[in-house]
C-alpha cells in the first residue's frame, strides 16, 4: 500500500469522525437511561426517554413547526415568484439595491435583527402568536426565495419567451405557459430551502413565540436548559430526519444552471 492510499484512508477516517462523531454522541444519549461520570459508556440503556418524548409535547411542537414552515413557504413563493421574474427579465431601476435590501437581514447577526423586529411585532399584538412567528420567519426566508427565484428565471433562455411573443402570445400568457413550467424545478428547490430554513429556525421563534408557540428547535432548547440531554438528543435526531430527506430531494431539483446564474444577477 503506497503513501497516497494511506493518506486517503486517513483523510476518510478523519472526515468520518468529524461528521459522525457528534451524531454518534446523540445516538448514545438518546438511549442512555443512566450515564454518570467517569464511565465512558452508559450504565443503563433503554427506550424510556423515547417514550417520554412521544408522550410529551414533542408531537405538538412538530405539528406547529410544520404548519408554520408550510405557511412561510407558500407566502414566500407567492411574493417572490413574480418578483424574481421581474428582476430577471426587466430593467428594474436600482435592481442591485432591491436585491441588497433582501440580503441585509443575513448581512448582520440574526439576534439584533430579530430582537428589533420582535419589538414591533409585540407592539402590533403579534407576540406569542403563530402569525408573529410566521412573519419573523419570513424575514430570513425571503432572502433565500428572492435570490433563488431570480437566479432560476435568469437561467431560462429569454429567446424562448421572445419566440412565444413573436407568435402572438401576451407577456402574461408567455409567463404562465413558458416561463413558469420551465421554472418548476427551481421553484421546488426554492420551496425546499425555505421549508428547511423555517423548520429549523430557532432565534426568531424563541424571541417572538415564547412561551406560547412551541416548535421542535425551541422544544430541544427547553430540554437542554433542563439538562434533559436524552430528550434533547432524541429531538435533535428527529429534527434531522426531514432535513436529510428534503436535502436528498433538493439535490434532484437544484440544477447547476441556477447556481451559475447567481453571478449574473
């Protein structure tokens, strides 16, 4: 075995440890019923905490989180599909400024941005309510939606639309019959990104929704604060499942043309 193969094996081992090391810790904690220092492994294992999680408020937190993520995804696409088309196809004055405005919430630390937005939401009597959490999620979701949808429509050849218009189709009909069907994979990819973002969003949910709106990330945080590490580990594992599934689906719909179009926006 030459040095190159040895180096590759070592690299694979190191990368595997970095990726799966924390995950293995979550798996061990999820079945640990008794684990005290200085023991390297649990003294007692079982599914007691799994039953505790499913008998508690975890399912309610999952349902609320999925509901919020679905609403955020639908509202974001409803706003950004037409906006992305306009930004990609027309000479919009100050287009760079418009895109920059949507990017600003991600250009600064999320905590002060969300804390400032929380003040206004509480003044509007939206604090501690699902609509308030939906609005705070859209602060970040619109960033992904606007930039992704603009890149998607930018990647579609304008010549296809010009051909339809030359044959007598109106601009609206061209959008519905030509541009929108071609953009469907990109819309699906954008929807998955928004859904994952909303499902995993923690800071804004805690600031605006606490203590009445409970999602899985907040549920996990509360368990960690109470030093219920098995409950927190189980919740983290459950939160990873939809993320892994949706990322595998995203790989199918996120095309290279969309990524290359980011540089031409």
